[in-house]
């Protein structure tokens, strides 16, 4: 293996370490199935291996999320069925274990927010998840979803307004706790 290939392999491995978890979570939200989400993310990284690093590197996060989204939507259309996502599998993803009390509080808040997110339109759900679960900017979300930046901002604004109105008083007082 020459030095250029080694450098690209290191770059792909670094991208995999940084984005694999968030991409699996994102794809699982679209496909409704953890195994299919993992397959989608694997396909995404295979495509990354075949791309020129110089072409993708300046906007790596947007590129990965866009390819992942498109692949997940393709899988979803092809299978044309949705399963309820088993949240226990999602919680078994690698990470640090919080205290039982903190975990219970997080689950309660997460369940409430998940239920409330389900009342939003699909577009609102997607942009809110990209913004708050993955920390993407409006521009990055715009690039991924093919919506205008203004539309992304409007969708997030109206979604948050709707969520705040529907939340329990304790959770609504601290909107930053949103999972």
C-alpha cells in the first residue's frame, strides 16, 4: 500500500469513527430498522472510499448525511414498508453508561420528545433531528435535504414553537434538554 492510499485509509477511518454512530441513528430514523440503517451506513462509507478525498473533504459531514439520506430513502422505497424502530437496540449502541436515575430521566424525556416529534410533519421531524441530534447548520441541512436555508429555518422555528406548546411544563422550561 503506498502513502497516498494509507492517507486516504486513515481519512476514511477517521470519518468512520466520527460519523458512524450519528449516521446509523439518522438512517434508523428514516428506515425504521437498525439493521437496514447499518447497511445504509456501510453503503455510504463504501461510496466515500470511491470518492476523491479532495472533492469530499471540504464538506464531509454534508456529503455523508446526504448520501446516507438518499440511500436510506431508496431502501425505504424499495421495501415500501416501515417497522417500528426498537429503541432498546438503539440504546445498546456503544457509549458510556449513565447512572440509573439519569438514564430513567433521559428515557422519559426522550420518549416524550419522540412522541411529540411524531406529531410534526416529516420535513419538520427531519430538520429538527439533523439540527439537534447531529448538530448540523442550516446550510448543511439545506444541502442534505434540498430545501432552501430559509425553508429549513422556518421548519425548525415552527417545529420548536409547536413542541414548546405541547411539552409538559417542566420540560418546556428547559428546551436545551431535548434529546
